[in-house]
């Protein structure tokens, strides 16, 4: 199959024990696209005969109906992805009822056969090693298990990376959630930084309103005994969603 797409990726050192001198490739994410953006792209590219607004209306109607049916327990197979409702959490007896304090409901998506065919035409351009050894590689919502996707206010989230330990006297040092729409910044309270290690932070997610966010870590930590004179910031460019 001919190459139809090219994505760029940076290599990050794997900081786990037993994986020295090994690297992990992470896609250099482009900006997050809305339904409107995708519909406009399809019209501009000639991928549809419909107008962008008509296509957006139809897609929105489809997604709303899909969500409604998923919530009734149906699974969905579009060819491009499969979706189904999953219940997370442990039940201690056969007659234990569902408890929102212990259990949660999430929609799980998996790529379908059409998406797998499209991926055959993707070329990966390795841009080299990410600089400075200061980076964020992932965010896991511990309530739902969502990786680089959904986050739950008031629940734990694990942030992994390199040299992400929050250290320094500068008042800007800390963990932030930045709203993608209006760039409003919400800082994680210092008391909610549960674990503060060089390659892992465990936080309690602040009470964020619904929306899309990016995580930032600002620190003067260097990995050694000295600290930076001025803080630096690592930005995780994968969008995280609060519903």
C-alpha cells in the first residue's frame, strides 16, 4: 500500500528498571480536532459531496444516538472502531449492588478493520531523542483506568515522565490542568500531590468543570542535588477530557 500519511515521533528514554538504553516512541501530537474541523477538512479535501454544516449536523446526530444506544447496553461496530460499555471496580459478593463510590461505567473504544487498513499507509518519521530529559509521557486516571483520555475530578491520576518531580521555591512550581478552550489554569493543591518522584507523580485531580485539558508540570528539579535558578515547564500535548 502506498504511503498516504506521515506522523512524527520523538524517542524518550525508558526509565523503568531493566530497560536502560532503551527508548519509547511517542507521537508528536498535532492539535485536537473538533467535529466541525473534520467536516471542514473533508469538504476542502473533496472527501464528501455534502456541505460542511450538513455533514456536521449528521455526524452530531449520529454520535448522540450512538451514545444513547451505548447507554442502553448495545455495542457499536462502525468498521472504523468498536465501542462498548464496561463496568470497572470489584464486587465482593454475588448480590452486591452497583455503588458509584466504588464502581464506574466507561465506554471503551477499539480500532476496527477499516482503521487497521488505513494504518498500513502511515509512515513514521522518528525525529530523534526528545531533549533535556524533562518530559511527560502519560496520564492515567486511576478510577477508570483511562490512559491519556478521561480524567475524574476528585480522584487519583498518575503522571509519568522524566524529571517531573515538583521541587523548588518558585511559586509557579506545581502541576497544572490547562483548559484547551480558554487557557484557564488550575493548579493542583500541594496537599493533593500524593507522590512526588523523579519519574512519577500521583495527584488528586482538582474539581475541574467539564471540558478538555492539557497537563503541565513546572519545576526547578534537575535530577541532581542542585536546582534550576528558574523553573521550566513540561507540557503533555495529549488532550484529557472531563465529562
